[in-house]
C-alpha cells in the first residue's frame, strides 16, 4: 500500500489566513499546536475552563484569544479538539456540538473518538485529522528550531471540498510538512496502529522488557546500578541508532559479539508466544474491547490505573534510575 508524503510545497498556509482557529484544550498537545499556529501568523483562540491553570498559562503565553470552550467554538472556522481521549465525548457534547457552525472543519490529533463513534459529527462539517507523530513538547521544540515533526493527515468527511487543503495547512502551520506529512485513508489506521504501538511495543512491551532484564541481573547478584545501565540506560543509545539509520546501521555500529549474541538469542525473548500476545492485543483493539474497558476505567475514576501507576513508581528500578539520572544532572549543572 503506497503512502503519499507531502512537504511544504504541497501545502498552502493561506488556506487558513482570515479563518478563526479554535484550539480546545491547552495540555501538552493543545499548547504546542496553538503556539506553533500563533507563530505561523494564524488567528488562534484557545478554549479552556475559565480561570483554571490552562486559562492562566494561555494568557501568560500571549498572542492568542483565551476564552471558554463554547465561545471559542462559536464562529470558529476550524475547531481542534485536543483534550484527552477520555474527556472528548463530554467536551464535544457540552461545548462543541451546540456551537459548531455549518461548513466548519473539525480536527482531531488522534482518532479514538471517531473510530469508536464516541463522537458522531453532523454531515454539514469537514472532519479531519492532523496527527503529529511526537509528544507536544517535542513538536514545539522542533518548530522553534526551524523544523518540525512528521504528521499524519486523514479526511473523514469532506463537506466543503477543502478538507484536505485545511489538514495540510494545519500540518504546515505546525512545521510538519518540513519533515514530511503522510496521508492515510481513514481514522482507523491511525487509531488502531497508535493504540497497538503504545500497548505492545513503545510503552507496554518496552517497559516490561526493560524491567524484566533489570530484575534478571539483580536476581543473579548484580549491583542495581550495573543492571540499570545495561538494561535501561543504554536502550536510548540503541533506539537512536535504529531511528537514525535502521537496524542494519545499528548492527554495524555494534561489536561482533553483540551482533552474534543478539541475532542468535533474541527469539528466546520475543518469540511465537510473544507474537500471539501481540495478535491478541490487536484483536481487542480492533473489536472495540479495549475501548469498552478503557471507558469503564474512566467512568470508575481511574482507580485501577492509579493503583498500577503507584506500584510502578515504587519499583526498585525507578529508585536506581533516579540515582543514575541525578549523576548526569550534576554534570549538566557544572557545565
């Protein structure tokens, strides 16, 4: 399946000139996008709860209108819903839906609410996604440095005939077309791949792999600091090699001992049983089972999530990691 990649010359920021852009939510993603759009010369209104921490932060940042969510949506030509997944259905129902004008563009940075029909927009608006492939802080930093992070765009509903142009213009306003912005056919591709990557590889799989490797060395009598460096700290070095040059580059940089040991032993850790677990994770995502479980967790006040996060913070590897990181912080302070 061929994927079209767009760059600066493929997007026209003038598509958004003279339009009112409402950014709903001012967390990491909302703030990063709002500031980048502001610095790209666009008319940005931030919609947040009145006089809350986000309200005050947006006011301090300046250069944007700051108002309540409902007022931000009224008369807005482009509405970006950038609150957390779990709050989006309620935010949409209470503040966006009653105030969304015909012909406006409704934009998301993640497809969860649309894929699982937690939000069903009216037929008389454009529905798009412009999803930066990085956390908000990284987006903003790349933009400030004169570049941008890659992004994904999707057109879910094209009422005006300009939906794709608007999505590309938003990407350009974020600097994403400098890096490369790619298009996929539907929200499901972004939603389900993103959930799978988080659960099976980036957040879930990797954290468990690191913790298990650390614990194996500690259980065999190794000092925690040695176990931490080998199984946690050096992971970033390897991932940086892979992202900069691919697996072949990573292997070529490693010693012959590392090459041979890694290639001959890796299937003992990530094997058919691991892959079956990944397939089951994807099946739950695809069938909507994870969505139902997550919505129930949110409805119950995130009790289980808070327990798991508390347990995670008390693990020995976290104490060791804090000590190791403090060594580098002292060095930075001296410089």
